[in-house]
């Protein structure tokens, strides 16, 4: 009788908050900058990171996107490909082109997603995202309170883990290398 | 007041060499790259070896407005920002402006801020003389 080798492998110690029973990542019914519909299913075969933010965010969003750009660069250098989706929680101020321009400051392969308030509400509900415009400020200058977690989807489209703001880059790298088998 | 101003300048020059002096020392300042028309932040560290003071305001050239802010992240991972009317600088303590916490928010940049650019930043304190420094733009 042989014992499958996989049973002998130590369990992966997730650095992020792992989903104990991974389920398919909710579809994101939004549009890309070119106006076409986004389908998370089209990304199956590669791990993906999903983040909700807004382009006028001065602190937490760019810090997170800089981390994800670094991560993608590291993994690309190792011969791997990962996807990154950025969903604006400020669709009234963030035009699709503004989102695309903003993301190009970090990584021109990041995909920005945009939709109506109703479409955004569906996407937010799927990932348990909260966002609300802060009351201070005027029509052009305001901040948005929002969930800062990053979500990791594996190559089969399963939601595997999420990460709080400030997670060390090496922790992301550790979990992604595990999913990529390296 | 004059001698205090000189002390501050000397202290700042020493700090640039990595030496701590007595007084206020601003170190490790950097600004995150960003596109024109958007917002970004400056981060730095202020060490106060003198009596307690307050940072009252910041003004960054090239931004429509400069504000003192603190990002606050709750247990659910939700962030909201609180504008600060001033930032306390307790005697003998170091105050860190860093991602996810205190930061100097640059609103509505006139032009792109790219790596190797610099941002002239003017800081005003309750007791110490104002300070101007040239903040490098870099990606962490």
C-alpha cells in the first residue's frame, strides 16, 4: 500500500487570513477601461489579487498598490504570472480612464474596474466590502471610508485568503509561491 | 527666538548626517509618486528633544492644498481619514508619519510627481521656527 506523497507534505502556513473551505470567488459584474465586461472566470489558470479603493486616496490605496506592483514584479521575475484587479469604490468621481491612468503609475498590467452604483453594490457584497463617502469636503474634494483588505483568488477561481493593510510583502509572496507551486 | 531658529537649522543639518542634536529633527522624509490632478502623501519622522511642541500646518509646493491627516483602520480593516488641526510633538518623543497612519496629504497635484523629483515642504510649529525641507519623491 502506498501513501500519496501529498499527505506527507506539511500543511501550508498561510500568512494571510485563509478561507478554511474555499469557495468560488464571486464574479465581479463591472467593466474594464475599454468598456468591455470583466469576467473573473477569464482569469482562471492564474492567481489573482483583488482590491477595492479609489484614485483620490492619498495613503492606504497607493501603499497597497505599490505592494502589489512589487509582488507582481517579483513573481514575473520568477517566471510566474498573476493578475491584479482594482475596483473603484468612488465611481462618480473615478472615470474608467482616470482609473486606468492611475493604475499605470503602479503597473500597466493592473486592470481597473468600474460600474454603476448598483453594479458596484453587487461586487462589494460578494467580497464583504464596506465603502461610504465621508461627509466632510465638497463635491470634488472628499475622502472615502472603505475596506482595505486584499483578496487572493487561486488559479481555479477559489477565494483562498485575504490580507489586512500593512501585511509584509514577503507574506504575500510566501502565499503566492505556495499557490504557484514554487 | 533668533537663537532657537539657528539651533533648528543646525540640528536639521546634523540630522542629514545622521546625528541627533537637541531640538526638533525631521528625518526620512519622502513623497509617493502620483499623477497630476490626484492626491498623494508625504511621510517623515519628527524627533523632539526640546520641550513639547505641535506641528500646526504643512504646505507643499505644487499641490492645491496640503492637509495633516491620520488614517485610522478599525478591526474590520476599514480605513477612514481624520483631518488633524495639529499634531502633538511630545518632549523627548519621536512621531512617525507613515503609511496607514499620520501623513501629510497633498491634494490635487498640479503636475505628475515622479521618482527623483523633489517637493519643497514648509512646516509650521507652535513654538519652533518654521522649517523648509526638500522632500525626495520615491517608490518604497
